[in-house]
């Protein structure tokens, strides 16, 4: 066996090993999409709040969003109604009866993200009365479809990315690489054109089939039994459906125009030449519009652009490999000299495109990783982060193969004799095939990642709970308690390994601190997979608690584990999602493009035949890279991610003087957009997207004082509202909040009616 074959076998074994290691099913269930709630989870209230506000981390689709209220016996409470706030689609509100009796209630919710089309569901509990009224409740769930299995979603997304890539890179590679390389061996032109046209048609049809499959997968998760109705609702009433329609149109147009293109003489049909270049570049756009990047609250447009560049670069590289492979299979009639002449012209051209794509993938991938992961623990301790590790490992192996082709095989083919050139040509074809195998494996993990919750919200969820990792029955397990303090808690047990039997029972026997008597038992109910949950107030006092956790099936097995947990004093707070501390702005995007221009300049200099052109390419490329790095470091927008907690009360006493200070600050800084009366009708409001908020009604009445403080001080992500920390002191900002509350009260009084909503807890009402 030759050394080259041994290398190929080793690389292929590495790729397969990484696929197997990374292909283990991770639990995809998550509750982190609920950023916060009012009342907060596990809160004890003296009376019914009259309404429940759920603040999600992404805008949600009203057609699918459903919230119900369930009592401690599992019975749904009648007389509730739910609406998604028309001014802020991240807020869903449920009006509940004012006369709810004492006891524990569960808020059960499901949502569909308007940003990326992901479905999520969850629940939290609160109690009316006192700590003695807290009851252990069985976690309820919706009885309708939870959607297709996770592996079906992954397969659907993998196929979509694969066919998108084949379609994206096909035409540019043909026009800029393959067709010029065929010039010396024009005799095989008809055979190659026939094969590549057929390949293009198949790629386009597969893309359309994959798009239809994606629609069926998406709609089946939104179906309550009527799939046809769910498809119609998805297409008509959701953002995902509207973007899917764009995706189908672009794919169909690209496929049709392929049939009319001038393949051998593309410049003789300039309209189809340019049209196919534009359409090919548009193919990745709908996928970027419904990606995790689209769910960013701050820097959303820039995140979508970076994700689009990532998908475009991936498509150009993978699609180029695919059409080159199709061309090589159709050029078998070439003799040794002809094949050498073809490859010598092809390889440097495609290498230039490939290296540019690698640079774009690296830069955009780093930014995406920062947005979605943001920390080492997010990379190593979450399913999303681990999937990215496997993806990067396989990608590194693929780039090694590509580098061998670029640095060794290309040079050897150019200098090989007639006798040895065929052998190097076969090595080139084998390495191209191995690259394709690798990128197909990479796309498996891309499909997994786009079906998972990113790392940041998962880590934010963990910050609001305490977890114990242990082993039970030779399986890894994690017991999570939210918030893990004395009082009401949400218990969640996740057990690894194969699915447990259907009748598996789980209980926790709690041994209180030594100064108390008696043990308390909590039964956990199975929710999904090997996950068991319960809501209980049995861990009622501060101190060191012992836990005996038992997993059993009557007559089959019984596993036990002894655990310990220190329950600290409960401190009320509002759970909020973790977002990046800064994002790229438009100047940062220009810097990104300058970096890419610099990379292209360096590649042009590397490929130049004469010294003068080489110097120009290196020089201009270096200048562009330096300018790009400078713009990237300066083109960043600070994000109000580390604002004060939302339950922080207004520290400025409510006095006429404070209101007057707030009025002066409002008139000096706010009326241009929000108007003199705060109705969002200022002279600068026209044409703003989104428009300035109407501070007098709707969702503005529900925002806590601290939330207004954060926005005024740091700016509001996703809007044109800037931060005023440089021009207003904290005391002036708090006084401005007092003035806003007065405007709201005056508006309500002018209507001679009670305000439509009760201000959020933490707000300071005007007497």
C-alpha cells in the first residue's frame, strides 16, 4: 500500500470517527427561550396578579403561541385570554381571573419563533397565598403534536444546506474555473457540457425537493392534526413561511435559467450569465434570514449579513467541489497530456476561490461563535458548543486534505512528466472526493446546530439554577433546581444513556437540616425522553439538605444516589437572557469587507506571473487588511446587556422636583422621537423602523422602571434609540422615568377610565 493511500485511509477514518463521536443524540429540549416573566417563576403572591407577562428572547408568532393556566390539580383555569403585544412581539400576555383562590398555579406555554422558526414550550409555577399554600404539582404539557423527531429536523436541515451549497457554487465555478480550463481540450466540451447541465438540473430539483420537505417538517410541528391547514397557516401567517416562499422562488428561477444558459459560450448570453451569478448569490439569503443570527436582539442586520457571507462562502466552496467532481467524471476521454493541461489551468483558479472562501468562513464563523457561544463553557459544556467542536475538527481535517491538493498535488501535476502525470491526476480526484465526504460530514453538524438552542441562552438558564452532576445506575445524570434556594423550586432530572422504560419512577427524599424533624418526598414526573420534573416547596428552609434520589421500575431495577445541597436564602430577582456585550455595526461590516478585499489582493499577488503585479497585490492587500482590522476594532456597538436588574426599584424619591427634573430631561432629549406627550409622534419619528414607542399605552405600561432606566442609559437594541449615559446622570434618568409615569397617568385620566393595564412590578405608579 502506498503512503498516499495510507494517508487517505487515515484521514477517512478520522472523519468517520468524528462523525460517530459527534453523532450521539443530545437532548434538544430547553426552557431558555423564556427570558423573564411577571410574576417571576416560583413567586409567592398575596393575590391574583390579574395578568401574566411572558418576555421571550425572540419575537414570537401569534398564530402558534398558546398560554394556559393550570391549577395544582392539573385542571385548566377558564376565563383566560392571550395576546402577543402588537408593539413588542417578544411579549405575550395572558389575562387571568382576579379572584383565583389560594394555591399553586402553572403557566404552560408554547411559542414559535418569528426569527428562526424554532418551536419551544415550557412552564413555570407561582403561588397565591403564603408559603403554606405551595403545593407539589405535576408538570403539565400540551397534548398536541410536538413536531417530528429531532433527527428528522437535522436531516431536513442537512439536506437543505447540502443542496443549497451545490446550487450556489455551480455557476461561478463553471464560468471562472472549469470553462477556461477546458479551452486547450475543447474536444471533450460537448460531453462535459452535457454532464454538467444534467448535474445542474438535478441539483436544482433536489434543492426544490428539499425545500418542500422542510416545509412539511416545519408545518408538522405546528399541526394540531390538520397538516394541510398547518401548511397554509405556515405559509400565510408566519415569517418563516414568507421567507420559505422566497427560497422556493429563487431556487426555481435558478434551475430554470440553468436550462437557458449558454454553457460553452456564456459571454454570448450576458443576461443569463449575469442573472445566474445574481441568483446563485441569492440562494443562501433566505437561509440566513431564518437562522440563529436573525434572532439577535442587537446588531441583528449585521449578524444576518455575517451569516449570509458564511453560507455564501460555504456554498461557493462546496458547490465548486461538486461541479469539479462532475466534470472529472465526464472528461475520461482525455489523454495524459490533455488531462494535465486541463488540471494545470483548473487547480490554481479554483484554489484562489477556495482560499477566499476559507478566509470568509473563518472570519464570519468567529463572529457567529461569539454571538451564539461567547465563552469557553458555552463551547465545551453545551450541546450546541460540542456540535461546533466536532464541526471544526472535521473542517480542520478537510482543510488539511485541501492544503495537500493545493500545495503538493498542484505543483506535482505542473511539473510531472507524461508518464507520472496520470498518477497525480488520480490523487487529485481522490482528494477532491475526500473533501466532498468531509464537507458532507460538516453539514451534518451544521444541521444539528441550526436545530439546537445556542449556548448563550442555555448558560443564562443555568445561571438561574443550581445543578448537581452525579452517576446513578452507571449512567451520568444531572439534577437541576431553580432557583435552588429555600422555598418553591423547580426540580429537573436529566439521565443520560438509552431511553428508560416507560414505567420508570423517580423520587427525591429530602432530609432537612439537623434542627428539623422528618423527611419530605418529592415525586418527579416524566416529561420528555429521560427527563423528569416537578415543582415543590418541600425544600422550605435555609440550610444543608440531604437528598436520596431513587430511579426505579417495580420488579425490574432500583437505582439510588445520595446527594447534598445547601439551600440559601431566597432573593427575589428577574431572570434575563445573556446577550453579547457588543456587536458589529455598519462600520464593522465595511471592515469585514475590507478584510476580504485584502485577502483577495494577497491571493492575486500570490498568483501573479510578474514581480510588479505581485508587489501590487501584496501591497494593496496588506493595506486593505490593515484598514479592515482598524474598522473592525472601532466598528462596534456596545449593547445594554449588563444593565441593572429589572426588579431594581426607582431610588429617586417621587417628588414634584424630581418630576420637573425628568420633564426637562425628556423635553431636551426625547420629544424629537417620542413627541411632546410621549405618544411616539415626534417630528423625527416619520420613517423610523421600528417606530418610536408610544409610552402612554400598550406594552409600555408593563415595563418596569429599571427597564426604562436601562434603555435610556444604554440605548434600546434593535431600534434607533441611542443611549444617554454621556449626557444624563443616573439621577436625571430615574427622574425621567418618574415623568414618563406621570404622562401615562395623565393619559389614563384624560380617558376617564382605569388604565388598560397595571404597571409592572417594580414600576413606580403616580398617586
